[in-house]
C-alpha cells in the first residue's frame, strides 16, 4: 500500500429523473488497496462504479486515475486505461465458449495479440483459476463463470479491479478461493474496489471502506477495526435494533413432516431422502445448508408445487395435506415466501396491490365473488407498506421497481399479515441490507410469538442463530435432527453442512434408525 | 430426362427467393430481433425491382433497387421497434400488411407489363454439357449470389469478430451492452441487411420467376422463409438446404399432376409448415440444444437503462 491514490473521485454527482443517485461523492483508492464500497441497497454504489467503468457518465465532478484526468466514455476506454470490472450479474454469453466470451471482453487489438487460447490457459494457471477455453459457458457452474469473468479482466492487465457483490452466488469454499486470488492481486499492486453488504467479508478482506448512504459519502473507516454492528450502523445511519429472541414455551405441533422422500425433477437437483421434522406453535425452526443440498426440493414439497403421494407425509395441525396443491394449503392457513423475489414470490411487472392478490386474495377477501376489489387490495398493500416501512412511491408501483430489500420486506409482510398458522420462508433476507433484515427478523419473531410455527430455510448462519429456536442441517438431501440453538456453535454447524465429521455420520445413521 | 431437368431447374427458381429472404431473416434473428415483416419487405422489393428494371432496362439496377427498398423497409422496422420500442411481433405483422398494400398501390401502373427474360450465365463448353451444364453453369446471376450470400453469412457468423459480436448481441443484450457494444446499432445493421435480402428475394420473384408484376405475388413466401429459419435452427448452411427442400415441395405441387401423384396440392403446400412444426418439436425436446440454437434475446426489446 502506498499513499498515492490510484483512483480519486472529486465531487461526483449523478442524477436520474426523480432521484439523485450520487451526490457530491469524493473518495480515493490507494495502490494495491482492497477498498470496500459499503451501503444499503439504493445507496448509489452500483451507479458509482458504473461511472468509473464508463457505462454511465457523471453529471458533474472529476475523476483522476493514475494521476491523470479520467473520463471514460465507454467501457472500452476504461479497460484501455486499466480498469476491469466483474459484474454482479455476469456479463457472459451462455451459448458461446469461454474463449469467445473472453475475446468479446477484450479490445480488437488485445484479442488479436498472440494466441488468446494459450494466454487464457497461462493466466488461469498462474492465478489458480482453472478454466477450459473450449467449454460452453452455459455448462459451467456459477463459481466457474465468475472465474471466466476474472480471467477476462486479468488478461487486460488491470490496475484497478471492480468487483460488484462477487460472493452473493458463491459457496463458502468458493469465497475462500476468491479471497486468496484477490489478496494475491492486491499484493502485486492491483487495487480492488469491492462492493458488498456482507459485513463479515469486508472486515476480513478489505483495507479501507467508504460508506455511502442516500448517494452521499457518510464516512470512511478501517473495517478491520470495526465490528459488523458498527459498520451496519454507519450504513443505515441509525442504531441497529437487532431483534432478540426471547425464550418461548413451545406449544402443540403445528407442522409435521414424516418420511418425506422426493426425486428431484431438475437435472442437477438433489433427491430428498426420508426427511422428517416438526415445528411447534411459537417456534422458529431453522434449516441450514449450502445451496443445492435439497433446499429447493424441500421448498417445493412444503409449498405444494409438487404434491406428494401420501397425504400423511405433511400434516398441518394433525390434518394430512401432502396431496394438496399450494392454493388448498394456503386456504388452510399456511403461507409461503419462496427464495426468488422476482418471478417466484412476486410478478415483477405487476403493481404491489396486484401482487397482494396472488397469495392473499382468498385469505383477505381481496376479490369477493371473483371480482377484484382494487380498494381492498390497495388497502391491504398499504398496510404492508406501513407495517414494514417499505420504501415505495405508491402501492401502484411495479414490484420490479422496488429495491431488493424493500421488495423482500413487502413479500414477507404480505405473508405475515395474513396471520398464518404456519409460515415457510426460504432465504428471507438474501441480498437484503442490515436495516431491512432486522425489520424482517423482528416481524418473524413476533409472528412466532403470536403462536404460529415458522420454518426458515437459509444459508445465512448469523440469521439462523438470531431468530431460530432450533436449527437442523440439510446436506445431500438428508435433514439431520434439529438441536436447540443454545447448544450449537457456528463451527459445529459448519462441519455438519460440509457433512464431514464423525458426529455427523453418526447422526446420519441415527436419523435412519 | 427433359422432365427431370425442367423440374430441377424449377426447384432452383423456387428455392432462390426463399434462400435470400431466409438468410436475411437469420442474420436479423441472430442479432436478437424477430421481424415478422419478411413478406412485406419481399413484396416491396419485388415491385421496386420491377419498376426500376422497367424504367432503366437494367437488371442490375433493378436488383439493387429491390435490395434498397427492402433495406428501407427494414430500417422502418428498426426505427419502430429499436428506437421507439414498439412490440416486435405486432410491428412485423403491420409491416407485412403495409408492404402488401403499398406495393399494390405502386404496382397499379405496372400490371400487365412484362419484362424480357432475365439473362442467364453462359460459359462456353461448361454450360453446353448436357443436363449438368444448364443446371450448374447456366443459371442467372442471382442464383449464384444467393449461394455466395449463404456461404458468406456462414463464414461471417462463425469466423469473424464482427459476427461474434452480432451473435453476442442476440444472445445476451444486457451483457453485450455492459461490455460496451452498441446493441441498438448492431441490430439496425442486422435488420437492414435482413430487409435487403428479403428485397432481393422479392426482386427474384418479379424479375426472374414470373417475370411480371402481379399483386400479392409473394404469396406467402415470406412466411415460409420465417419458418425456414426455425427449421434450419438458425444455422446458415441448413437454410440453403431447407430452401431447396421447400422449393422442391413447391415444384412437386406444380408437377404432381404430370407425375401422376394423387395428392391434393393443398396438402403439399402445407408440407413446409408441417415440417417446420416437426423440426421445432424435435429440437425442443432437448432443452440444451434448443437454448443453444435459438438466440436467447430473440424478440426481446432492449433499453440501455434496464
């Protein structure tokens, strides 16, 4: 790390119709520094890096890069100057090969220089980012795709690498490998601008952090010296009211799942094997696990998207419902919040009030006699917006126009305000900032307290430790017996999720008995 | 022997306009734009080529006029769908209806007029070889152009950087934009190329095939060309094969009586569409091959802000 900044922003402002995305932003990134850009959803992080990468132009303000004025008109200019970027939603073409994808990301002269295939292999070998140039990108895993993006950037010999939420799609193991690569790059003098709202990662990886809120810089710090809590509070600009779980006296069993086996209908899915568990009134059961270990299939079975042969495999308050579809289950007082916000839990192009009709139409009588009552639906949508403090222009706004955190709050509110007997939610705070996550956790705890049984499937262990009464682990389609949260540590859970330790094998055998 | 030769020559004549229109639409679709207005662009090309040839007496100027008129129709489609973001399907259908109407209007003063025979290549010795000669070396210039065009497009898409960029725009326009390629500009060029090819296909109808101006003379060939692109699963060389196959079916229809086939001509004219449906079903069975073949952004509007 040296004192001379490689990139310096001075008073950068960018407005869109109706919004100021960035207001007089100034900060500097040092050479070989891993610099975090922190902020809630909608704080202006993405717009800022798009300007640095030449996708958008600032309205006013100045940027300097390596001591010279810097105003890229196009991403090509940015890359020519030595700025590379790995996008959150990868800018890859599935039906093209790795080789073709990389060629597209290089300038014409750069792509024509030497044997590109050879250079791809050399660079990927040098950084331990194994990629096969001849493979079609469509056949690669998410982690491998990210490697392709990084290799593409490295081939241009970047002086500054921008990473936009790089870990949100990776497994913990892949995150570890990525961090090694980034640290190595930084030690070689390449600066890294790292965008994330995973505070723990920023604390372990980054040298400095600039915090954005509402489009302005509100502070900068050394994240290693801060706690996740203090970082989160800088981001939201208020004291973080982390909800606390109070001990509850569990009531009667509300949701019971017995010997549930299900063959996945996805090509790379995981079959559920003999899954049994129950959730009592007042409890929150957390299901921990690395993505792709049967969570999708479990969710499908619980929602009723895939109905079961034996009704008794799922029982609600003692009534067998395994053979029923989602609508019938909802009418019995179950509510669901699937993982994917846009497309599964909501219709992106429909307004918020229209989206309330999808799941709460029957329970709240939003369409009496089959005729939509706009007044009722709007009122219900308004209640949700008020109860969870959803930031939206109006209930007539399209679902996709909301930021991820706000839409997730709306979806959770829509389900919770129906006062379900059983609520099943997958990844309730995925990609959601700390303030919104705390709000969602609070309403989940309140719901459980009021006597509902809640099941949360999540990869976020912090989340499960915050709200769950009991936690069980899903691995390879097996669900291990749950244990009270107090008796668990992150380490034991982590081991179980990897499915390696002896205890787990024993537990697996025990589960089979 | 003479009957076989005349049938084969007929197949070439029937296939060439299909090959022109389909290879143009293929390039358009590979860039991510679905232009259902092929029929309209063809018929405008037909009347423009006919009028220009009639006026100037030059088949070259006539063919160029057909291509230019088609490109202009393509540009119109581009303005509507790419710049003004109108719905591609609806705009394509409107373009077809517009083209049919406009061509009929322009063509009023040309009905009943006929042109001299389109000149054919004659290479001494080679063309005089019996049977093979007239078939391979005695066609008109547009036939050779159509084959060269297919070969050229095939090479362009597979082996050039510009072709790769065009495919990228059709595959994932957001990513192409994020990397820094001008998606809208690429699509304008592709749509205009598609229009020019359709126009040439139309020119072939009015200059070679009939050679007369008849209202609605494209008679559904634009739709067959659209079906052909899917039939060929967006691969240029298969377009040529498909064009000759579909052209063959059309000629079979004409000669079915002479050949003593007891099949209703209506059934034969359904065959290209049936074949397309069968091919669609077959390639859709395997999801991977389908996603690999069809451009993923086909028919989806692109706006830089989203």
